[in-house]
C-alpha cells in the first residue's frame, strides 16, 4: 500500500520524547550494505558476502529559529555532539544515533530561508514497529 510523504517525518529523540522537525520539506534516508567480493578463478560468476552497514539522512526544512530540533542539529554540528533521530513515524520507521555532518542554509530573493541537514549514522539503525 502506498504511503503519503506527508505522513512520514523526521523527529529528534530526547529521552523518550519525539520532537518533529518543524518546517520539514523532505528527507532522504540511505541504508548501505557493503559487499565483499568473494569470487575466485573457479567460477565465472561473481560471488559476494555482506560486510559492514551504514546509514545517512538528509533533511531539508524551512529555517525556524524557534524549533528545538533545528537548534539541536545546529548545536550538534558546532559542538560535535551525537543526536538520536526517528525517521518515518513513531509506530513505523527507523531509529538511530548519529552526528550532524553538515548544515547548509540558502535564502533566495522572494523566497523563504531553507536549511539542509546531513546526518551520518553512528552505529545501528533499528526498525520501529508498533
């Protein structure tokens, strides 16, 4: 069944509280599984095995200087602090800890100020299900 994009959000997790990123326009979650080539000369077909995994998250939002989540992302990139995020919904999504690698801000004449947050996972990304 299809899911509407508006129903999937990014949240900052602080203790047991999930705070939505205000002004969110879109996000992109990437989960990678690094493969190791195990091929040898005895077989003409390549063979692989799973190795390490990693994840990253990009979030674009209208800048909101009063938003606790955006402030935490900015603080994280400035101070090097780890954050925890929930991606999707509190009953169906992913949860993990990571570091904000970069924050970009753009302001077009006649438009709203937007921010791009890039988060690199630090450890496992877990599935959240109800």
